[in-house]
């Protein structure tokens, strides 16, 4: 979870019209939950109310062949409590998009899975290697 909090963007995976959907979103970690600010009228807000979702973040250094990935599965809920909404509004969650009607989604992690990648760099003529 510490790694997850070190990046501003992640992917939420949810179900839309009985099919998997993935969206890139800004998020914040607040009290152990993942919190996303989105539009109240959007498909993401409607599809995630009370749904089990996955959320994934990663960081990759292509040149060094290193990185990490963290994925969680948990229950998404619309934040409806007025005091909680005001607290989230004041915290200025990161958002690269301006919404006219802010809506907050909170995801409580039930399962957390992560891994670090530390590969070896190829040297010499890459074309000579067969993969």
C-alpha cells in the first residue's frame, strides 16, 4: 500500500454492461482506502456503486528493466455522508479533470497483491538473441 500511495494515477477495473471495463484515474489513499473523484453522472460512478472492483498501480523504469505493480480487490462505495464529502473536498484529491458535480468513490481493499520486477538488461546485439 505504501508503493501504491507513491503514484498519482491508477487503473480501476469494473463491470460495465456485463463486460470488463478499465479506466485510468487519479486517486488518493485516505485512511487505508482508495478514493477517486469523478463525475456523479459518469458511467464509472454508476457502475461502481456497491460493486467489487479491482484497482492497479505500477511504476516501471524501462531503461533499467525494474518496476513494481500493486493490485487490490475490494468493495467500491459511493461516499454519501455529508461530513465525509466535505472532508474529501478539503483534502483536494488529485484530479487532472475538472468535474462540475464531484462524486467520490471509496474502495476498501479486501485483497492486496504486489510484486517487484528486477530484470537483467540485454547487452550487445539484441537482434542476435532468439526469444
